[in-house]
C-alpha cells in the first residue's frame, strides 16, 4: 500500500489537487478519468487515500484496499455512503487540506488495525 490517488474528471482540477498533495509520503497519482483509475486498481495498485468525484472508484477502492480512506469530491446529490468523507464543491484549499489530513489519520488507524506490526 501507499500513496494517494486523485481521480478528477477535470484535468486542470486534477493537476491542481495533485500539486497541492505533492511531497506526501508514498507519492501522489492523478487520473483524469474513472476508467483509467479503475484500470490502475485492477492492475493491483494500492493506495492509502483516494479522492474521487466518482462513487464507483470509491467502491472499487474499498474492495481492493480495505485500509484505504476515501473522500468523495463532488457536488451535492451523490451517494455519500460510498466515502469516509465528503468534500462538497466548491471547496477551498484549507478545507481540502483539513479533509486530507483527517482521511490520512483514518487510513493510518485502519492499517494499524489490519496489521498491528505497522
């Protein structure tokens, strides 16, 4: 496991979010479409944190990376139960950072529960 996956349909927003997360342990991977992100997960990629505007990606992450934390980055009206946190649009940089920090803490706690040696 490791790193952060950002899945955002708008390539410029995806690039911005990846830049904001640059330097985090494990690195940051960005995908501008859900199909590419789902393919990455099917190929065996594992992440500690996934931010996505697509609930289908978050469901796939729950199956492939049980210790990962998930954040839905979307407008109102999407199924919030698919995510550990929801970052409603529009969101500011500070709100984004706070949500990421909380999700990273959740991911660390889950990984520790799954593997007490970590």
